[in-house]
């Protein structure tokens, strides 16, 4: 019996847990849920006999991988796999996969929800502003960016995008205006919604120059990764632009300073909430379970990222 560990410090919704358990039961796999654990040491101790893992933002470090001699596959139930050490995984012959698109709608809905929350002054009872007719810039037009565009159009926003990795014609087919440079996107729009991954090219890439080029009353919405923003530069911008807002689903390291100094212009969810819906958990969790079964039983490596 293949031993699967579902290691989720931030657990899936119960409906997703039940459906994942059923899928593995039917396939004859032994599945254990390891939820709300405390720190890496507990995770390291839990993987000793594991052959397959489902994770979310859980950190699969070299220590975790080296503590799991039987491990064959790790599936990140979600999009970003910057939390898995791909180098050690490859060295240990561990296949790493993600489940692209499965939780995108939840993240896209939250991005728009955060825009409304900021535009309405955190629901403080005073007059706010509307999203209708404002310019929205989508930075990276992947699964989430595409859905953000669709929902934003429903709000009557004018939608723009920058993504050098997606065919211009494919973005334009959605009625979205494409910019050829990131600078044009940032200097034109009232809202910027970030959907870039965290990697060696993007870490701290949202820097002073880019933020300084934004409109004085612009809002930056981050439902991607905190590492892509240069936080020192962000603090300078918040200081220099008294109308600038920053809302993020990934609390920045300097969260307390930002919240204390700019309570009306900053908002951060306490814990990453983008993919925290029953639907997203079910979609991503079931996809991950099926990918593990297909890999173990048939060698299917669709969605392998390493
Ligand atoms: C993702 O990369 O899929 C999202 O950031 C969701 O992460 P989570 O599963 O930790 O909520």
C-alpha cells in the first residue's frame, strides 16, 4: 500500500479532506492527514515512511526531503511551488508537481474583494470610491490574472495587462489591452494586481522605481508572494505618496510598521486566504490525489515541474 501524507499546516476544508480520503481509499492507497503541525521538526519527523506527499504552502526543504528516503512524489495542491527545494528533490529522484488553475478562481475573487475593501475605506462608514471605470493593471496573465480580468470587467473596470510569456493576441482576445513594458502598466493604472511567481528574476522586482511611477492615489494588490516586493522601497513610497495604498494577502515581513503608520492605506490578511475556499481546496486537493495515483500506477508525469 502506497503511503501518502497530506501535510497541510493550513488544513483543507473538511469537504476536501473527505473527498481526498475517498479517492485514496478507492485506489488502495494509505492516506494520513497531518494538519496544523508546529514547525519543520514535526514535519521532518512525520515523513520517515512517506512515499507521496500533498502539500500547500508547506516548506519542503532539503531536510524534509532527506528525512523521507521512500519519497517518490510531492504534489503542491496549488500553483506556486517556490516552497519546495527542487534541487534536492531532483537529486533524491523525487518528482514535484503542482495543480495549475485549480485554485485560481478563489484567488481572483479575493483580489477583487481586496480592491473593494480598500476602495470602501475598510468598511469604515465614510464615503469611498468605486471600481467602475478605474484602470486595472494585471501583472502576469496566467490562470489567476485571466480570471481577475474577467471579474474586473464585470465591475466595469478598464483592464490592462503585462506578460511577456503570454501571446499578446491571447490576452487581447479577452478584451484586455496589452502593454509591452511593465513601466507602462504601472504608470497608467489606478490598481495593479500582482500575479507573478517568486523566483530569482522576480524577488524584490517591485521596487522603488516601479512604485514611484504609479499614480499618487494608486493601489497595489498582492495575492502572489510577499518576496516579490521590496518592502523598504514600499515603506518609502507609502511615506512619499500620501494617497497610495497597499493591500496584500501575504502579510509582509514589515507588516506591523506598515499597519501602525498607515492603518487606512494598508491591509493584510492574517494568513494567506487566497485559496482558502472549499471549492479551491476540493479542486486542488482532488487533482493532487489523482496526480499521485496516476504517477504511482502509470508513471504519468503531467504537471511535473522539476
Ligand atoms: C498557490 O500558490 O496556489 C496559492 O498561493 C495558494 O497557497 P495555499 O495553498 O497555501 O493557500
